[in-house]
C-alpha cells in the first residue's frame, strides 16, 4: 500500500479510537432472512455469481514455476490452472477430449503433461494433444482440433483469475476498479503458498461472508481469542464499486505515537481486509496474505464451503526459519505480550486463528443464525450503523440480482 494512503488510514483509525467512535453507515437497515434460505434465489446466485462471473482462484505463488498446477473443483466443473513452459498462466477444463474423463485429481503439484487414466490420451502444458495410444487404429486425423478446452484467464498483481465460461469476458482492471492501485502496490506475486484451511458448514454462503463485515463482536465473541490482539468497535470502511476495504486496529497501534511518522507502517498496526465481489475476503500485508474463497456448496442455500489459502513472502519465511525474531505460532498466537515488536507470525499461527476464531466462533454463530432463519419464525435481521460493510455487501448482491436495496429500519 502506498505510504500516503497508509498514513491517511492510520490517522482516521487513531482519531476514531481517541474519540470512541466507529465507522457510520448513517442508518440501521433490515435484511429479510429469506435472502439466506430461499432456494430459488440460491439457484440464481449460483448461476450469476459463480457460473457466469470471473473468479479469483489463487495467487501467483500457487504456481510459481513452469509445470506447477492447481486443480479447482469449486465452480461446478473441474479445471486445471497451470503455468506453461513459457511461464504463462492458463486454465483448462479438467476433461479429456476423448470421453471426458478427468485428467488429474491431485489438488496441486508439478507436471509438464497430463495423461488421461481412461485411455491414455496425453496433453502438454499448452493444452495441445501430443499422444494418442494406437493412433493408427483409433483413426483421429486432426489432433490439433482436439486440444484441451481453454477458459479465459488473467494474471495481474499476483492474482489468478479465470472465467468459468469459454466465451466469458474477463478484465481484472474492470473487476478491481480503483482498488487496482492498492493491489499493484502490494506486489502479491512475491507471496508463496504456505497452507490451507477447508471449512464446510451447514449455512448459507452469505452468512460466512457476513462474519467479516464488522468488528462489533470482538469483545464478546472473541474475548479469549482475537480480542487479545485486535481492537473492536472502531474501523475505517470504504467502498469501491462492488468491492470494499475495511481496516481495524491491532492492540499495539497506539505505540505508533511514540515513533516518527516516517516509521509508521499500516500493516504492522492494523488488519487490512478487502472484499472482492462476489465471494472473496482477503487480509493483506507485506509479509502475509490470507485469502478466503467463500462458496455455496453448489446451487443450494443450505451449505457452504470456505477455503482459506495462506501465503507468505520469501522474506517472511526466511525470517521465521533463520532469524532471532520471536516466532508467533499456534501456541502463542493470542498472547499479546509475545508481539513485542520483534515478532513474526508463522503459517501455523494464521491457520490456528482460522480454526479457533473463524471456524469455532464466527461460523458457529453463523450456523445458529441459519437455523433461526430456516425456522420461518425470524423474518428479518438488522445491520447497525456501525456495520457499513454488511449494508454494502447485501445491497451489492441485491443490485446484481435486480432486487431492491435494503430497507431502513424505522
């Protein structure tokens, strides 16, 4: 993030904390619980948001070298995302052109070619059909017309995007809009994949998304976990079309006042959370990234799958292994005293936060909320003035579906 923007956000956050204020949406709104339970709406969301809309599926660090690949099965069809011999990011349907069998099931790895387990047809990393067993008997005259089905893809700012449809339009600049400048400054191409949490829950996917829309709950729900290292009840929130950025403070933020402004670093004193429409929540810093990909479990309102990828810069991984810094691990991740200014967070620590805070606390509440909505007795929930991200998320979804914005609570 550019230093001028970081300083502006830090000033705003410190002012809110000093004045005992929070971000203000200006009104309270109500959201019908039917938006979480209606199966007809869920089918429309699945088609419009996940089958017909560009998807962020990873970072450049998922496939840093030629031959590296990842498999994505989250969008109703299996695809292979890979880096070819010319280092280009490409996405192919994970299906042999002969009889449609999947070429690869292992989630990630390194291969220069893919051979179908059914009959052995083989394709190189450019998708070209290079081998047909007993070709003289099969009789295929034109191999060039039977390469893998390629889907639109684009790599920009260290982000890997694809479109689930062959003729789908994909422009990362259009998707990010004004946030492109933020992501360009982060240079996420330098972050390497360091682990993943996969969480499956009996709740609507938008309820999983809602848990990231406010820090009003930190003092209560996370009193023994996240609240030890982060400050609730104050955040800076800004929208960028369908996307947004939310920034809240770490416990040590007030120590900045003892340092010259030239030494202020926003990612050392806050958590910076981006929402990228329709299903991405991403915390970003110079040393680490956690990317939450939130999906419905197919065209259903009842189940969701949250995949959390953890990424670390090469510098951070080296400091963890070869420096005198205090390493924050899964055993001391919520110990504020361990974060003494000479500490560095490890992949084990970030994964523990997901397990103990997100899965066992946030998503537990979300599953309860889903059951309440399913009962038919709770017709609406409300989003407060201090929850502007929730206003924005749901108004954005409604607008995309051609529905009216959330109504004000009078």
